[in-house]
C-alpha cells in the first residue's frame, strides 16, 4: 500500500491517477445531482398532498404531517395526492 500522499514517479501513472480522481468526482457530482432532483420531486409531491388536504379543511396532526413529508416514494405520494381529493380524514389517506 502506498501512503495517501505518495507521488508516482512515472508521468503516465500520475496522469492516470489524476484522470481517475476527475472521473470519480464527475460521477459523484452526477449521482448527487440525481439524488437531489429525486428528493426535490418527492418534497414537492408531499407538499402537494398537504396542500390538497389543507384546501379541503381536513385537520392534519404534527405526526401525520411529518409522515407525509418524510415519504420519499414518488408512487406512494402520487397515490396520496389522488386520494387526498376524496378522503374524509387524513387517517383514511394512509389506509
């Protein structure tokens, strides 16, 4: 094992190490961006569920609000948005 700060003597190896770091950084950045977009979509859908429930005048407890906002599954949130239009209570939304 080489120490973390080891400098390769061969120019080709130095270049390969630098390219590997750059590639890893680019991949990490792309993954982070994709995760951020997914989180943003989920957050928007969760806020949509809450907006529909609030517009209908249904009382929402702190725990129910937290559960909705903590949900990251887009399919579940989309289903909740559709159900929020017809439910008579927030508990019914989760049933």
